[in-house]
């Protein structure tokens, strides 16, 4: 069961091995400065995977064993040692790309294991696992190596192989340029009918076998099928396959057999030939002449040659690109022969915790002496900027007001104004208001704002404010009278307009004055409403079987109603 060892050894390497520069042997590493014993050394880090020293040594051992089995020279084995780390890094890059593309290879793994089982005539996969354990090979490692090969081949086909294309003209051109590579030696494809004789047989047994062979030859001359006769009469191991022996090049057969078979054409057979195993009849199923093969016969081989010729540099270029995009860190003393000059080298440094964020210093003030004059919260005080000189034709620009610093905390009693926390008075020359200017700072070029109250320099009592208000009202009344006296006399049109505008609006005449209602004069004795007799002038009510009827004709002898005489002075007020 040596195939298991061979397969594991082959799966550890990449599928393509291109010879390149040398590698250095791992140097002896110093002991850990932290003390203790190192359990496992890491030779290389590839993205999120590692290549340990144990994996590297195991791959080295398997590579040596494979080389001895193939009969490789020491130089070939040494070249394999140089490229071993490159091969292992290549495989990790393929696996990382397969993980990125979502390729798992589970289905192909089961199919590949089943093919191996059938190839070695095993009943189940359990028998395959048992055979691996008998050879000292971990079955899980065996399956993982097959899975890695499947993923690597899938990524190669998808990312590199699918992009390689060539035309039929290029195929023919390649065939004409490399026709010698596709030349084939002369060969024949043979089939046999063997009449065996036992070892140490006497002449009589040999003669009897010869008679049987001549009888089979006679059947062939009479039109018998060679394959059917081989199944019926041949004693060789190929009888079940119709006697097919396969393809033989010139020089591969014995001299007597080669002389008789290479002289025949397709479909011809020889006479019975005596050999050590008995008498044999050979049929030439196909005779291939030597020299360059026709293009139609070797077209698949030509396409395969073109494909592999372009595949190898394309794979190497793709691996270089993946190296430049990947994180690869190799331990000192080891060399990656496939490293790219544009590959980024990782930089390691001691961990430095980030500095704490500085909070902005917030200063609260009760008052800020600026154009707005509102209570605000400010960050760190900005530096005072020097005033910018205005242009010749532009208005004067106010300088920035100094920021009032917060005062000390002061106890404020009820009914008293704060003193220490209020801003100190500033001179007019220190600050300039951006709006209206006070009257005392106005110049000939700067008009006085009449709405701006003028600050008083003298202290006054609250009781004196009423006198000031009366004086101001008297001045305003006198000014209005003077303006009225100086106004021109109104013309007739203006007088008519004023009269119309002063006329009150109403529904029934003049409603400017409210008329007082005059109560009606009463004579006689005052009586209550409840004491008054019911009005007898109302229409009588006639009762019928259907019910009372209001307004029935009064009887003939009913007294007539009398109308009261109007009372003098009774007036009905006009509707408002």
C-alpha cells in the first residue's frame, strides 16, 4: 500500500514546481528571553494561516522520500529543498483564495476517495482508512491533503486557466514549429491466440498443441473472427479481452516476433509461432509508421502543450500578485524564493496605548462684552485679533470686543444687584459698537442715533423720574402745537374729506348719541300682572267631539271688545 505515502507526499507540494533562486538553511535561533521552553516555532505567517516548524520538517522528509523513490539525483533533491518554503507559501495562498471564493471541495473529495478505493479493489472507505493506519498515515491528514489539492486546482482553473485562450491558427502554427516533438516511432498494436504447453512437456504434447493452433489458423482463413476465437481457444490471460496485448514499439519485442509482426499490415496475422509458453498466433490490429504524426491525430496533444506552456508563467505571475496583496511574514533564517520585489514587509512595534482625548475647556460667563450682549457659554478664549485697516471707500470696521472673563462667585442678597460679577465700564476709545454709535462719540462724519438713549452722568432718585416724564410730555405738546400753528391752512377739499371722515356710520340716521328711553306715563292705581283679569276679547274656544277649535265664531249676544284710548305721551323709541 505504498500509494498512500506517495499521495501524501505529492499533495504537500504545489502542482507546478519551477526552478529558481537558492534558499538558506534555517539558522539556529537564540533561546527565548522570557525563559521557558518553546513548544512550536512559526516559520511563516500567510494571511490568517501559519506554517510551523513541524510542518516544514515533515514536508522536507516527505520530499526526500519521494525523490529516492523516483531515483532523483542529489542535485534535484537539493533544488527541491530550496523551493520547499516557496511551495508551501504558494499552497497557503491558493487556499486563502479558495476560502475567499467559497470553494470547499467537499463533493470532489468524496468522489476522489471513492476512485482510489475502486482503483485498489477495496470494499468501502473504512477499508481505505484501515490501510492508511497500517501504513502509519493519519487518515484525516490524508483527506485534508486531497482537499487542498482539489481547492488549488479549482482556483487555478477559475482564476488563471479560464483566461488562457488560443485560436486554431495558433494551434497549427505551434504544430508546424514543434513537429519533431510530435514525431512517433514505428509501432504495432497486437492481439494473440495462445495455445499453451506445460513446462517440461514432451514432443507429443508440443505436436498436439501445434495441431490445435493450425486448426485455429484454418478457422481464421475461413472467415472466423479473431476476437471470438481468442475467447474460445486462447489459453493466455488476455482471452477475455479478445487477446488484445496493446501497443509495442520497435525493439520492445523479441527478435523473431518483431520481424514477423512489423512486416504485416493492419488486419493481418502470423502463422503459429513456437515460444516457451506454447504456440501463439499474433494479429496486427494497427501498424503505425514512424515519423511525424498527422495533425489530426495529435491535435489534443498540441493544444495541451500550448495550454501548459502559457499556464506556468501565468500561474507564477498570479502568485506574485497574490503575494503583493497578502500579509506574509517569514522568520529570520528562511527564504522565500518566489518573493516579489513589490511585496510589503510587515512592521512590528511595541504596543502603545492611545492618548486620552482632551476635553475642551468650557468657561461660563454671565456677560460677554460684545455686539450681541447675551449670556453665552464659550470654549477656550480665542486670541484677540488686531483690527484690519478698512479700505478707503468702505465704512469703518468695528474692532473685536475683548472677552469678559468670568468673575468671582458672589453672594447676592435679596433686593440687591450683583457688583463683583458685572463687567467694568470701558472707555469709548477701547471698544467700538458695530451698530449705532452713542451721541457722545459721534463726529461730523458719524451721525447720532436718535433712538439710542443718552447715558446720564449724575445719579437720580426714582421719585424725580416723574418730573422728567412730565417735562418731556410738556415739551412734546408744545412742539406739536408749534407744528400745528406753523402748518398751512387746509383747502376746501381737505375740509370736505375731514367732514366725511368724522361723520359717524349708522343704519337709521345719526347714532353718535344714544337716545334715552322715555317710560310710558301711568295713571291709576298700580296692580300686579297676576291680579289682572283675563282678557275677554280672545276668541272663544268651541268644543267639538273631535276636540276644541280655537277661533270659532262668537255667539250673537257676546259683547264687543273695546279698544283702549291712546295715552298721551306714549312714544315708541326708534330702533337702534
